[in-house]
C-alpha cells in the first residue's frame, strides 16, 4: 500500500488530484473499520499535518470551523459553547475522550455514516461546507453533499471548512442507544427553533444524516396532529433494520423525541 503525508493544504489538494482513489486519513478513528470492509485500498493520503485547517473563528454573522478541528476542540471552544450549545451538547456525547481528541469534524462529515450525529446537528443549524480541489473552491449546503449510503458528491476534493450562521435559537438534542457513553446511536434528533421557524434533523434514520423536510413544513404551518407527525416522519425517514435496532423501534423513538422537542419549545 502506498502512503503519502501532505505537508500543507496545497500539497494535499495536489495529492488528491493525482491519487483520487486513495483513502484520506486524518484522525484515523474510522480507518481500521474502513480497511477491514474494503479488501483493496490502493493507498492513503495522511492529512494530519494540515493544522492550518484546525480553527474556530467567528465574525458578525457566522461561525467558521476548519475541517481538521477535533471534537475536543469543539468542547473546549468558548465560541461554540456561547453560540452553538447544540453542537457542544452533541460533541459531549461523541464517543470517548480518546476518540474526541483525534476525530475531526471534517472526517465525521466526509465519512458519510448514517450514524454521524455531529453531521445531523450541523444540518439542523443550516451549515454549509467549503470543498477544495486543485481547480478551486466551492461552497454548498451540507445537506446537499450526500447522495446515499456512504456516498458524497466530493469530486477529487476535500472538505476545507464548515460555516454555521449565527441566529438566536432554542435547541433540543437527544441520542438513543444501549448505553450512556461510547454509544453509536440507534436514533438521534437535533431540533432548532428560530423565532417561529423550526428545523429537525437526525442520524441513524436514513442512508445518511437527514433533514426532516416534510415534518418542518408541517410544524411550521402551526396546525398538526400526532398522526400527521407520524405521516411526515414516514415520508422523511427510511431507517434500516439491523442487529442493533429495528425500523419500527427507530421510528417510534424518533416520534417520541419530536414530541419531547415540541413540548420543550412549547409548540
């Protein structure tokens, strides 16, 4: 197996252009699992030295987070705790301290796991992502990055930064699993209320983290019943059944989470 270590962003983008099928590695918390599933990996591009992409900056309208910012960095950031407590709450429930010290926000997004809780939270917060290649940069809505299970629209690109608009909001977060810590979610829900507008997203409920667009339209209308909530969730979500949980269980749990969130928001 071929191994390359990028020394800076320009070097990384050049390597990605030359070796588009190589596995990108940074915190490497999921690399062992990926290598186990993929019988052939041509090579690895190590992004671990790109500290220029590890930052959290805030201007008057947006929080900007570099893709190599770790989950521990998020927890220790006063800017995140002040402006994005929902992201802080989800980060606190992310794996173990050892994993949080290595796992990056960009990696959680790019891995495209259905159980990527931080990605789901970012969706509820209307995050966008900046992607880079040797041909330049482009920014897109995070929700639009995904095209199915473990599938992204990255095209010889890497994630450079995540941008979250600053809005006053109420928030709700709940993650269901078999234990309190070191837990892969059976279902998670992130909900945001801005003035009279609501956003919902979740993990382990579809091929990738997902916004609940039908539910949002329903709740934002101001007129809904429990049955209508269930119908909207059926349109929004397509959880799989597995050894960890059944589809019916996940749907029942997320319905209860939605009801709990609405009660918190006093809808």
